[in-house]
C-alpha cells in the first residue's frame, strides 16, 4: 500500500492511499482537480517520485508537512 498526504492552507491534512503508485495517483488527482487545479499530471507524478522542487515545497512554506514523496504503509 502506498501513501501520501497533502497539507495546504485551503484544507486540513488529507491522506491518500493506493495499492500502487498508479492507484495513488488517481486518488491524488481526484483531490488536486478540485483543490489544486494548477497542478499538471506530470507534476503530480513528480511529487509522488519525490522531485527536488516538491521536496522543498513540502518541507517549507505553506505546504510544510506534506509528504515529500509517496511512502509505503
Ligand atoms: Zn491539497
């Protein structure tokens, strides 16, 4: 099972899970379509993979506390 969570001033901490990265992607995509429509599919894939730009966003500023990458759970 893969996990991820999103922290943003516009909503409380939200947890996502999926059997694998593809299922996790669909769960996150359903949320970002509503809450973060500016994120592209490739950006979401990069977030799951733990891209350097996302690690910075996830550990500092308004999104601090978000998962820096997908994790096993
Ligand atoms: Zn969010």
